[in-house]
């Protein structure tokens, strides 16, 4: 189906989260007759329901009756709605196209170079950073997708963009058909979303759809240290460029035509750009090995996408970082305060701790997820000076750190900040990296991180 056929066509949008609502705005702009479906009641949808009705949208707030979706010319699905639902399968069997919101938007943006980023971890940082690099290159760059702005927002003003930098989740990639990224990156692949995929291979196959519509004129960027990613790269139709912390890609990496390699203070290119091209990483927002990987991936996408070396370096230097991810809040009397509230599990804290070499005062705790804390205790040996515990799992954290680091039970974040201020000396880092969900004391991790920043700002 081509975009011009949407006018006066009946289109169903299934799922009224942010992506679904953006798809409806786009469809209404294009003159489609929209039916919106959501499992929530009209009362629960509140103002959203009233706004949709004011736009002339038909609202269905229960499982769709048999045959409803089949009566539409197109069904657009939000990422949170599984494509395996029987009603969606029935629509497909009846010949009705079922697209994700990203696929819908891409139909109106095929003339603009698209750079897509997926993977299990680091997608948001790499997407935001890649957008910064393209912006430094002078292009009018849309940055969004699974990160922040729904892709359909870009399609509302397709003439406004010179480049599209889009984070793509596996759920979004399930719903694409014709989307063709000029450059497509898979950052890593670790077990995730086991509630949605039958096994790890199926999860990886969903990620690999990112280069399904690429041609030999397009390119892939991959983690050359990740064997699973390199196996997926065999299906990429264009040249494959890797990035590596070790400089020794895994054995499954025979297809690489160029490589970014980590070096002290930054990274360099081999077979990409000008001979001997190097970049420095001095930005606090990009500290740690995981961010070196993110920076290498972003730099490859940008340089191969036509951004100059100088603009890429400028972007690496100016990138402000994402809130709540190793966010440097303040340096006060020689002590740096770092907000890593997004670290809601033990694995995320491991990544944070690896970004520091010594003298860390760790604020941790909240609503635990049942995972053992031993790995973060081991990672913090010789670098974590003290642990200030908060929230529901404080006793379990205290037990885990017994005999390894001094533990200060604080209860609340406000008390932890006060205690940390009293304990810290010049050269220390005070790190909020909770390893727990926030729901025992806060609305979400953003609320927790914003509270931390406010408390630190008031010191």
C-alpha cells in the first residue's frame, strides 16, 4: 500500500501509547478514517479518549469483535501489542496489511537517509549521540523512535529533515516491511524479553530485521566482540563495519571491511575514513568501556553517513548525555555527584562501577528484583569505599556488603545525600546506582533521579 491510498481509507490503530497516538495524528493528517483500539476503558483513557473523539476517531475500548480488523484497509500496531494476537493473525490471513508505527512513518520518509540503531543495551545513548554527531555536521536531524519522539512525528513534516536517527526495539522491528536504513547498527545481544520470544535465537532474528530491506549500497555497523551479533551480520546485504574494545574481533567476524578500535583516551579507525583517523574521548558523559562502544558505533554511523571527522569529534566533546545514565550532576569541593538512577538492576550497576577506578561512595537500594547482589559487591572491591542504603532492599544490600565495605543505613535518599556529603573527601565520587526499582519510594526512576539532582543542587 502506498501513502496516497490512505485518504478516505479505514485504518485501525491498535494500542494507544505514545507511538499509537503519533500514528493516529499522522493518519488523520493524511485523511484516513481511523479506528483506535485499546484494552483500557474510556474512563481510564480520560483526556486521550476525548481528544481522539474530537478528531473524528472511532474508539473501541475492549477486545475487537470478530471481523472488525478485517473490515479495515490497514492495521497499525503499537510496539507493545504482540503481533501474535489472534485478531491480528486473522487480519493478516484476510489480506489486511499489519504495520508497526515505524513502518507507517517510514512510508512517508523514504527520501531521507535513515540510520537505525538496535541491540539489547546502549540503544538510547548511541541514538542520542549519533543524532548529536549529525547535528554537528550541520544537518537537520530527527532523533527518536524507541527513544523519546515517536518516528511518526518526523513524518508529519517530511520536508524538514536531512537525516533520521532512530532507535529501533525488537518489537518495532517485528512490524516493519519496507523500512530501509542507509546505515543499521546492532550494538550487542544478550538475553532479554523472554516473555515475548520463545528463545534467544528468535529474539536475535527480530533484531536482524533491521537490515532486512537494505541493499549492497547500504551498510551495517556491528559489535565485533559479540559472537551472536557477528552471526547475525552474515545476513546483512551490504558492507559490514565493526567496533571492538579489544582490537581482536571474534572468530565469527570474517566479513568486516573496516573496524573502530578502542585505544587509551579514545579510539581509532582501521579501513574507515582517512588513514590513521582517531578520536579522543574526554567527555564525562561518555566514560566507561560501554560508552566507548557506544561512541565507536555512533562515529561509524556518522562518518559513513557523510559527517566530517571534525564534526564527529565536536559532537563527541559536546554530547550532554542522557538523564539518569551516569549523569554528572555536580562537582562540589572536589567531589563528583553522579546520577545513574536508570540502573534498576544489578547488571546496570556493574556497567556503572566499571566506569570508575576508585573512591566510590555508592547509594543503592529500593524495590529489589530478586537478583543476588554478589556480582556488584565483587565488581566494587577496592573501589567502593562505602555503601549508603535506601529503601526496601537495604537490609539485603547490607548483608551482601558485610565485611567488604562500610555500610550506612540511610532509609531515604535525602538522608543518603546528607550522609554522603559528610563522608566524602576531595577526589571521591558519590554514585547513585540503585540496582533496584524505584516504586517503593518514587513514581519511577526518573522521579528518583530528579529528586537526587534537586537534593545535590541544594547542597
